[in-house]
C-alpha cells in the first residue's frame, strides 16, 4: 500500500536537522566575549540588489521557521509513543538507513508503522490548516 503522506517526509527530514540545531550549547563558548560583540565587515549590505536578496532570504528563513514550528507543535500534541516513533522515523529518513530506535516506541513493526502513519496525519492536518502541502 502506497503511503498518501509521502510529501510530509521532506518536512520531517528538515524538522530532524532543525531539532538537532536547537540543542542548548553546553560547555565553553566558541568565541571570546569581545569577539561576539564585533560585526564582520563582510555582513555589510552595499547595494539595492543585496538588500532585495537579503529581504528574500529573510522571508525564506521566516517561512522555514514557521513550518518547522508547526511541525514541532504537531509533534508536541502527539502521545509519547507516537512522538518517539515519528522522531525515529525522521532520523532514519534523514540518514537514509534504519539505524535509530527508541525504547518509547512500540516494539512491533506493524504498531510502529501505524504510530508513524497516525503522527504523519496529525502533522499533515496541522500544515493543511495553514495551506502548506
């Protein structure tokens, strides 16, 4: 049976990588306090074309963050086993192999697959509300 929610996979893969970047930074900082206050001269905008491309980049970034926050909100509304199944599924899709498992997800493969399908339906419904498909 073909999964009718395959288009969600790209959002789930992006969500997986986005979640990894959201981890708190623990340990020593990667720059001195003084260096963090300085701004690079390469970041200065010099022409109207640069301003337009910068505005376009900002819109794309805001759109991406909005979609990722919707996926995160949908994942937060799932029960623990469905969320664990969805996270493992997204991680496995992102790396291209079935190497991630969680003790919180169902042990039977059919139950895991059903939990992922239910979770994907919830994510799709949340995105559909905002016209994202």
